[in-house]
C-alpha cells in the first residue's frame, strides 16, 4: 500500500535524530520537563526570536488549540477558509466557539478580502499558507497586507505547517513579523519537512503577551523526552534537512508534470502534496488509486490530494492514473 493520504515525509528521520531518539528512550521511565522550556529556548535561538515568544505543544494543532482556548471568548467566532485543514472545524467544536468558514476562490486560492471582512467580527482567523489541500501560496506582500487589514483585537493564526517546502526566495519571513503585529501567531511543526509526525511536536511564535496567554493553556508533561530530544537533534541538521526538502520538491515537480501531461488538472503546489482539481472525476480517481493500492485523500465532488512519496510511490501514481487522463 502506498500511503499518500496524510502528507507524511516519505524519508525516515536522519541518523543523528534516530541516535538521539535511541539515547532518550533509555530514560523513558523518567518524566520530561513539567513545561518544555528548554525546548522552547532551543527553538527560539534557532528562529532568532526571544525565548519568551515561543510556545511548544503537541503538534502545531495542539498550539492552535491553546490559542483558541486562550483567545476566543465563549461563544465567540473562529474564521477560516474552506476547504482547509480538517482540524479547524474540530477546534471550533472542541472549544465551543462558532465556526465561520469562508469559501475558497476558483483555482484553490483563499479569499483574503472576505477572510479579512470575516475577521473584523471574529475573535480569531486562521490562514493556512501554503494552503492545505490545494498547495497554493499567498505571496509575502499579500500576506502582510492581510495581517495588516485584520483588526488588532482579532488574533491571526498563521498555519505554516508546510512552509519549509517553499523555495527560500518565495518564503515569507513571518517569524520576524511578530514585532510589528501583536495579534499574530505563527504556527509551525516538525511533522512534515522534519519527518517527525509520530512524535507530535509543534510550536507557535508570537509577541511576548500572546505567548504568555497561550502558556496558560499548556498541559504539563505534554512533550515527552524522546520527542524533545529528536527535535533538538533536528535543529542541528539544517543542511541535511534542506537537501531532503529539495528531493521532495523535485519529486513534486516531476509528478506534477507527469500528471499534467496525462491531462489531469493539477494545481501548482508549494507543499509536499499535489491537488488534482477534478471535482467531477473524484469517483474515477478513487477507483484508479484503489486498484493500484494507493491511499489518497479523496474529497468527493471537490478533488484529490496526493502526498509526494518516494520515487516508487510517485511512479505508482503516474502509472495508476495514466489510464484516466484526458491525454490518454
């Protein structure tokens, strides 16, 4: 079975990271830090921000939950584009706030104007960049204009789970924007580019006041010693991890070209997945993928998201869908 439904990194952790995991596992009988302050300081130094501005949690979605709990009033409103990451409506439901989904524009773009309008009457707004599931990127200048347009009484949660897959010239330096925007929280994760999805570590970067409010919702002992050790080791492997990101991005472009040549409508992606914008052919796509033993994220009547796997996975996708493309 080709596992291409969850946007996992097809490559295992680097040897340096697996060695750190092995060492830390020998002390799995011991509790970790009550709160992950050492890890937060390490992330802060790596991101060149004050330690008081970083909050770590169980995945970026865990930090997002802290934010909604701390910053959205009971019965308040959480706005976001839709379709989007499936956790957003769940966050609203779990925390008892009103969800306000804003439809996407044609071509998989988030409607920044309507999102800004919705944010004016909301307690918080989530913007996913690059967007999940379409892979679309909001350029830095448009993104900054959007954050500027949102009233400072409304918190902007900028979900950058896939930001490492954006080429550096196009990658906005949002972690430095927290000094300009006191209502901005940048969410990042070690699950995607760093290949540590099973260890569940993410972090948020915000001004000191927002970070302090998020910490009021942190659970004690939420990040175990094995996960913390893996992340700290990964922080020292920048060049190796960048090479892995380039490999995934290269496979993404190769697979996208192949699918486009077959006649499938594939949106440009800045993440580690591709979106087949084929709302009328999702049933056919699902059958072709299932027949080849490929797990994809099929959204009936909308499209199909396919994670970029290793070369064999991606070749399997191209072979499976060759029979259905319009150019076939």
